[in-house]
C-alpha cells in the first residue's frame, strides 16, 4: 500500500517538474548557447574514474547529480540532498529530494546512492576516487529519501567530499560503459562528444530541479594560453581560465570580454625534501624563506593579484586557517646570517625541480626564486620535467629533488587533508615532525570545531617555525568571460556553466 | 682562397649567406667581450618592457625589450646563439665523423658490413627523427650533452649514405687500384687515399645538416628538452614567450627571427658551397 502511494507521489511530482521545466524553456531569455574553453581534453566520462576537478569532473557535473553542490563562495548547497546532519561523531544522516530520476526513469533515491558508494568502496575493484571514502564503513538506507553513512572514525569533511561525488544510474551502468557513455540525471545531457576536441551539452528535459539556463553548453579544448585569450576576445568562447595575470588588463580593454581574478584555495610554495641534506637543517630552511621577496613576486609577476601566504600553506577559506601568523619578511641580510649559522657548504649546487606548464606562471616564479636564492649565495640548478614524471618522483618513487615548485589545494577546503600532505608517514610529506603529527592527530579526533581549530592553530605555528617549505602565495584563480554572460569567478577548480548566467 | 672569394662575390645569395653567418658567428664568439647585461639575471620590476631605442647606450637600456622575468632579450639572443651554434656544430661534426668513417667502411669494404650499415640507415630513416630525438632525450634526461648526442645520432645517416656512394665510384679509380697493387693496407687506402677525396662532399652535407640541426635544437628546447632555464636558448625563449604572443610580441619575434636568419644564412652559403665544389655546375658557368 505504501509503495503505491509512493509511486503516485512520484508520478505527480515528475509531472509537475516536467511542466515547470517546459514553461521555463519557453522563455526567450534562456535561449542562449555558451562555450567554455578547457586547457586539455577530458580523459574519461566515468565520474568515479577521475579526481580532476578542473577538467573531467567539471564537465561531468553538468550531467550527473551530486548530493551536495559547492557554490562559488565555497558554501555547501543542497542539490539531490535537501538536508544533512551529523547524528554523532561517526554517523551522517542525509535527506533526499523526492521523486528525482535519471533521464531514463531510474529513481535517484537512497538505494541509488548506496549502490554508488558501494561502487567506489569495493575493495576488489577500486576506482580513482576510492581513497576519498576509505573511512566509510557502510550506508544504512532508512527510506527511499533517507539514509545514513557511518564512518570508522570522525569524518567532518564528508559533506564537502560528497560535493565532488557524482551518482550513476545503477541499472544503466550494468548494461553500458560509463567511461564512454553518459546518462543524464542533472541539468544537462550530452549530445555530442568529439574526443580531444569538444563536448556539447543540451538541457535535460526531465531534470527534477531548477532547469538549465542555456540552450547548449560546449566545452572546447584550447591548450595554448594565447589562443584561449584570443578566442575569448574574438567572441568565440564565453569563459576561459588560467589567464596570465598581465593579460587581464588587456582582456578588460576589449569590448567583448571582461576578466578578473579571485584568490584560489591553491597555495604555491617551494617544497623542501627535508630527508636530504642540507634541507634537514632548520636554519638553512629558514634562511631560504628570508631570501625570497614574496611581495615582489606577487606584485610584479601577478600584478598584485596573488596574495602572499602568511607562513602557512592554507588560504583563509580553509577550516583551520590561522589568521595570527606572519610571513617571513624579505631580509637577505638575515638570510646570509642564518646560512652562516647553519654551517651548510654553499659551494654545492642544489637541484630545483619544476613541473612544466603546471602552475600559473610557474616557470617565471621558479626562475625568479632561483635568482633570489643565488643572491644570498645558494646555488641551484633548475630541472624542468613533465608533470607526470614529477608526480612519479613525488609519489611513487618518493625521491623528490631537494627543492621543487609545488602548488597544493584540498578540495574539501579543510586542514584535515591539506596539512595531512605534510604528516609524518604520509607518502607526500618529506618532513617528519612529531610535534606537528600530534596536532594533526588531535585535529581529527573530534568533530567539535573549536577543539579542531585549536589543534590546527598549533600545527600551523609549528609548520611556520620549522619551515618545511618556502611559503610563497595563494595562486590567483584568473578567468576571462564574455560580456554575454555574468561570471564572478571561483577559487577552487570547478569550471561550470551553471555558475554563469546570461547577462541582461 | 682568392678564387673562393672571387667566386663567392659573384653569387649574391651565397655572399649574403656568408656575410650573415660571419656576423652571427662573430657576435657569438665576442659575446663575453660585449658590454651586455647578464642574460640569466632579470629585474622583475622591468618585465615585459617593449623594445626602445631611447638611451640605447646607457646601461639600463633594453633595445629589444625584456622577457617575462625582466631579462634583456638582446643579451639572451646573443648568448643564446653561443649555445645554439655550439650544440649544433658539435653535433654536426660528431655526426660527420661517425657518418664519414662508417660511409667509407661500407663503401670500400662492401659485403656484410655494407649491408649491415645500410640496413641500419634504412631502419633509422623509417623512424621520424623528431620522435627519435624526443624518446632519447626523455629517456636520458634533458642536458646539453644528451641533446648533442641525440642530434649527432640523427645526423650521421646522411653522411654515411652520401659518402658511401662516393666511395663506390672512388674505389674503382686508378689511384686506388694502384695503391692496392703496390700492397697498401686497407686502412691506409681508406684513410690516406679515399678520405681526402670525400671531405668536400662531407663538408657540403655538413653545412646543410647544420641548418637542420639548428632547427631541431630549437624544437627540442622549445619542448623543454634542451638546456635548462635560466640558460638562454632560442627555442626556449620562443616557448616561454608564446604565452605573451599577443601582448608582448618582442618576446617571440626576435628569437624567431634569429632562428630564421641563422638557418637561412647557413642554407644559402651551403647551397653555394655545393655548387662551388661541384665540377658540373662550375664548368657550366
């Protein structure tokens, strides 16, 4: 009996949303096509097969629903889930939108969510994003619209992590290959896919939420920066990102486009391999921090659009950010004193690894920093390498050069995550500080925000003093948008049509 | 020598190429004596400054502008030419020595050695040279030595083919036959009698190879596989400047011009040199 009622409600609400969508689509104000330029081609269409937010996941987030959406201001907004709460330290409860379905009619209910979580936590068949959910113990379905996720230890960042987790239709996925095909459950559906060139999306007429704003959205691949800027100014594309800071003023002058930058959540720094001499020497590490004129880099290379880090790798948007720290001042004299104190042999040349074409103006920053190191008497040799090769050294081989340029962000925008990359024992750390470790352990022992903040405050103080990196700046998230749309920019990597709206 | 210059002055293209090449080589050799700004040090505050002719001889002038980290482009061009010419000429000479020796060996000995060497050449010709260069440099790691080695590797085959063809006809000539008749050893014949007679074609191949190798060197460093920053190289300057192509044209235009002019001068001079040494075209004049 209950089941019948459920079915009727579902059909009714589906009818209602369809009518609503049809009415919306009839409005002429929405008749508009937009094109978004991406720097490289999509690797996979499986939303569980990629952790690349700026690339694969951005495109797929138009097609597949998430429980929660992160707004451009980083707040977590309801999407398929209308409500969520921590029941206790190890349990999160979610409530879902009623009557939501995929375009093929499969229901978007608690069972579907449970199936998707089971898909990525299947130890036999791990997916690219499985590590996000290693703490998940199980999913407890209460009703079609309610379920609980239990975790093995407190996981305060779970809702944030779920904002990157998209849902596939289970039945469809058993008959189709999600790597090469898609089935819409969100605002858009894929109408054309030319691998390596472009993907075209059109509105999903059966969408259960607020309808799509554009008649079509095309993601075009334009790897070359100068070509992306030219395409924007010629009116061929409506949205680009990763624009060099000095090009922003030039785009602004054009009648077709505007450009801007916001602080991103990605912090750029010079990573030290403190497991190798002389970077095991604290005075030497501090000396290098004093040797770099961070302000000059931010002002001259980034036109003042980059914000100098205040002695931590987190940006103000992170949970656990410490507002009380201050950056190492630019003081070459102090640097020389500390170098002398450290007793390090300065006749040696230290390798300085640079992942090519990875970070905004990374080549320029590296050369500027190397020159500043040279000015205080530290000789370096830049070694450019493919990002993949760098990652192999960093992760698989655990054989990072003594210096390297690195930019890191953590999508949950939480100290638990970004600071974990420096935790002793972590493959990415290259810095083994016990006092720091203790604070990180304290930071995830509870979901109480105040206790957690206190732990991260101490952790960041230790990190500032011990200087396992040269703290540089928060990489500006630069963008250019055509005057046909309004776009405010966002500092995480998401590149989405539904963050834009047609200009009046 | 006078005959050489006289003949050269009659060919406008050859003369143009020769003079240009002499100027480029002279600039490269004299670079340390010229009062140029340090090519590896930049002033971030003066980045992407346009070319200016005002106060040309004052210390802070950048007649061809500055690059993306504020280094003087003129100074980087001239110092970069040292690197380019050094790498290219070493590779061409190295490839020339190997190719000539193997070419003489294949041509004079014939038989199994000839077949083996020529099949090796065939195999290598079947692989795109750029792909081969990329693979080798990626495997060995980017360094000047590796770039020279890989460029020499792509270069020896042309010498080997042409020298072998020359030797095939030379070994039937009377002076070789008579040397063999009086009992000269094979090595003596190859290197005292044949070698001097193939040096001219080797020289002509060398100049033409030089042009090709300069372009390939620029391509490798454009892809980040050549010399490492901040050491100046033309290809690298192109690669780093292309982001600013539309707002700071001077960052790519001048290195591009430098490559074009150098290759053009080498090609023009090389063409003339081939005609000069070729008895057929000479007697036709």
